[in-house]
C-alpha cells in the first residue's frame, strides 16, 4: 500500500537489452554479472550479487554482444566474455529446464509416457505438454491435437527429457496446471531462443500439423541489483 492507503500499481519488471537497446519483461531476458577476473557470468535466476546487465534470450544477440564487446560498454568496466558464451548459456538453460521438470516429477505433478500423458490431457489436468524435439512425428501429432489450448514445449531432445524422469530417453511428458508448468513454459521460451536448431517458439507453443497416425516409437534419432 502507498501512503494514504492507495494500492500501488505493481508492473512486471522490465530491463533494457544491451544488444537491442529495447526494454522488456525480465522473463524474456538473461542477466549477466561480472565474476572473478572480470569474466562475464550468466545469472539465470537473477539473484547473483552485484550490478547486472541484461540480454534478450536469443543466440544471435548473445553472439553479437561477445563480438562487439557490448558487455564492457554496458558494465563500464573491463569484461571478458568467452567466445562460446552462447553455447554455455544454452547448456545452462537446458539443465535448468530439465531440473525443473524433475522437480515437478518428484512433487507428483509430472508424468511421462504416451498413455499417461494422453490421460492427463483428456482429464484437462495438464498445464503444459512437453515433447522431445527428435521424437517420432506421428505420436507427437496425436497428442498435439489433443492439447487444445494447452501450451506445447518442444525444445529438449529425447535424452534430455529422459534425464528429468531418470530414464535413457522420454518422448512425451505433461505437467499439471500450476507453478511448475508456468515456470517450464517461461524457461522453454528462453532456451528456444538459444537453440541453434530454430527460433524461439511463439510463447513456447509449437503445434504439429495434422499427420497420418502411426504407432509411437522411440526418438527418430538418438543423440549420443543496480541493474540497467
């Protein structure tokens, strides 16, 4: 409450991207701080101490910031940005998303397997449908058609999604509506911007086009504060 009892209008926090100069919600951005020896460190949770600068979660913008030494300009101090910073950020975002799905599983709010996921969708309990990017197209299309307005995330491969469930691989997963699902969608948007395979999804939703129905198989290919 403000003085006099009036409620304060709380807006979504926004920060300025050092590559584009545009301001936007922090959920679409990645915070960076200076670590030991002035090395640029990604702060995905936005909680590390010290002054931070922000970048839109897009691979091309991270690479531009490294190539054009934008971090030093933004920090107004020497800043060492590793040449593979975009790859590092991508790996950290993928690990963060895997761990988040794993936490949902441990809380009993996530299931994997075609039949279990289909059941959650039919019940209307699912808040997000997660499908492996390299999974067989037919099974993914079936569940996508059932999803309706449910967000569909497709930024992890089968091996990565399997890690969240303690398996060698997983193709389909569903998270119940609520906090975990909302956080997964947000993290998927950021990861989608860093994945070389393609651009970020529109609000993390990618719906497969209707295809001929076929039996679901394994993966198509099995891969080995003071801020500005």
